[in-house]
């Protein structure tokens, strides 16, 4: 008579034990999930802080990109005028008197490499791709600035107070001019890409930096004082933003293609 009740009690005890096990397991899993959620939230906050720090640290790079886009038309004009001097063509006295070494901008390391895994995890591949691109272009722009500085330091020998050029020095300066042209092209093209990335990331730019460049007496820096759209209008009109005419060869290169031309 008591056997069925004993079995019932054992089954009830087993169910209670199973229920207790499930409750304990659910509690452990819930605690683990909650801990993981808080840890992930804290890690994402650190990633956000790291991203903000990197974006803010890129302001020098964004400013240089903006500056070089505004200087490009003037630099191209200077390169063509230096080419004429080296070829023995006259009429460039005013250019020679104004010949100065270009201004440089020191670029800070934004610290992307250290934060790469954290950013890739929480902000996805798009951000990682943009930061990698900026870092690569920043390295190229740093190298181009060094090349440009060395080239124009040599080209300063074109000034009349340095006397006539002998054939060996003329050949050396022609190589320096080629270096200056390549460096300017790289700075303008890389600057255009970096500027687009900076706009997407909302990198802050300091107006004071542009003002200081625009007030500098160094080569073409005054062009920074004119808005970028004014440079485009000037190129179409065949003159610099300050109203001075572009070199005729540069006007030919920048002339729009006739209707129907490929």
C-alpha cells in the first residue's frame, strides 16, 4: 500500500531537484550574460573614447590636406616658372625675388595602430578602412613634405643674388624641380582623399592654423587665405585667386576640353 506513495515522493523530490538545478543554472547564465553585457558596454565606451581621441588628433592632417588643396594652383604656377628659369627663358624676375621654401605642417601620430583591434570590433571594417587609409596617406604626405622642403631649398639657388648657374648645378636643380613637382602632386592628390575622409569623420579643423599659413611670407602660403571654391574659379579663369595670371603653359594644361572632345 505504501509503495506508490514512496514512488510519488521520490518523483516529487526528483522534480524539485531538477527545478532547483534549472533555477540555479538559469541564475548563473543570467549573471554571466549580465557581466558580459556590462563588460562589453565598458569596452565599447573605451572604443568610443579611443575613436574620439584619434579623430581629434587628426586635425593637423586634415588642416594640411585643406592647405595643400588651396596651395596647389599656386605651386603648379611656381613649378612652371622655375622650369622656365632652368631652361634659360627670361621674364621671371618677379618670381625669382619671391622664391621661398614652402611652409611645412607637422603631423601627429593619431595612435590608430594601438586602438585598431578595439575599433574594428566595435565600429566595424568601414572605420578601420578609413583610419588605415588616412594613416598610409599621412605617411606619404610626411615624406612628400620632406622631399619638397629639400627640393625647394636647392631651388632657392635660382635667386639672382646667388649668381649664374653652371651646367652641373643646372642639371642638379632640374632634378630638384622634378622632385618638387612629384611631391606637390602627391600632396595635392593625397590631400584630396584625406580631406574627404576627414569630412566623413567630422575631424575638427582650427581656423587659426589656416590664418597663420595665409599670413606666412613663404612660398604660395598666402593662397590658403582664399576659399577652395575660389581656386576652382581662378583655374577656369586662367589666374590665381589673388588676380595674378597663371603661367601660360599651366593655362593650357588646365583649359577645359572643347565640346565633343574625349
